[in-house]
């Protein structure tokens, strides 16, 4: 069979076959770039579609939370009229006040308007209540001017009651976030090392940590939404640190910003920050344990020592009285 093919292979047929192969190769070389699919652009289009889906889902979650009255509620009613009439925004609306309200979990215009209204109304309310108590309810033998002075002093204290209320909310919220943040950071590290993106990792951790700290779950959910629709991811991390006001969270946000800026792996930065947060939590626990003995000194003197003296000296005293 091979001999027959070789016998039939004349120079003319060989040249024709070579020419056909060359023509086919030339046509294939020219048409391959045209016929080949741009896999990079296709992949980028798929990723853009998925990103748009995530952005729409996070915005839908925010709208749902707004409907529940947690975020961005529109202020209406008597308080808004008082604030506008007396131009209280020029007196109390500062960046520090806004940050403090965000740290307390009070976002939007409605909490700000309520805060400004009560900064003005609470002194009058407390002073009136003090006057009613001193002149009507209580029967103190004080001169009227002394009672009025006490009511004015109570009104002065009432001016700071809104700040005390907000500070209390901030401390409770920060305590909840501090207790759950190291565990959330470990879960975030696991998610990133498994191949998840930053948005997906923050979203997953916000779902898992909700049973331990609703406040931290809310902050991580907001960060996920901001990572989806903000132009600069750095701004989302900075907002997370600003909303919490906790040094550990701010350090993690700074580490994530530097990791994205200089191209270092996010997992490595999270691993270092997780270790530091665990050490910080241990150091805080040791600090509380070291401060316990001085705090126990007064209770021991007041409550333990008298009982101890009674137990030791009581039988001897009873015997002395019996001998008499």
C-alpha cells in the first residue's frame, strides 16, 4: 500500500499537496484571531454581571432596613419644625456629632433632628419637673428662691442628658463589637483563604456573626454594601473604622487599605491582625484581672471583716457574759 502511494507521488502531485497545505495554514493563521473568542472580556463581563447582582442585593437590603426605620428615615413633625425655626443645625450639627451618632448606631437625619431637639428641650423639661417635685410633691422647708435655684441646676444637668444617653449607647455598642470582633476576624480570614472575594467574605461573616453580635453584623453588612457600590474600596474600610470608633477595627481597616494599595495578600494582613486582636483581648483580660484586687479591698473591709470578727470573737464574748 505504501509502495503504491510512493509510486503515484509524482513531483506535480507533491507540489500541489504542499501548496494546498500552505494555503490552509495561511488561511488558518489569518482566521484564528478572528474566530477565537476573547475569553478575558467574556470573563470580565461575567464578573461585572455578578458584581451588579451583588450591588443590587445589598442596596435592596439597605432599602429593607430603611423601611424598618433603622436607616435614613425622613424626619417629620414637631421636632423638625422646632429645629428649623430656631436654626439649631448651625449650633449642634457638626461632624463630631454625626460621627458620635453613627458610633451609637443612629444613622440618618431623624436621629440627628431628635438629638438637636432634646439638647434644647431637655433643660426646660427637667427644670419644670424639678419645680413640680420641689413645690408640689415634696415638702421641703426651703425658701422659694432656693427651690428655684435647685430647679435651674437640674435644668443645667438636663442639657447634658442627651450626650450621656448617646455615650451610653456608644459604650454598649462598642462592647458588643469588641467581644465578637476577634472571632469575626478569624472567620473573615478563613473565608478569604478559601478563595472568596472581600465582598463575599464580609457578607458571609455578617450572616454568621449575627447570633453573637447584631451590632457587628450590621456594620459588616454595611461594609459589604459599600464595597459593592463605592468607587473606592478604601472609603468603605475607612467608614467601617469611623463608624465603630474601636482601635482594633481601625487597625484592621488600615491593614486592608494598605494590602490593596501595595498589592500584598489580604489573607496575610488578616492573619497578622487576627493575632494582634487576640493578643489585645488577652491583654485586656489580664488588665481587668490585675485591677480586681484593689477593687475588692473596700468590699472585704466593709462586708467580710465584720462577719469574720463576729465569728471569731462571738463565742468568747458569749462565754464572758455567761460567767458574769
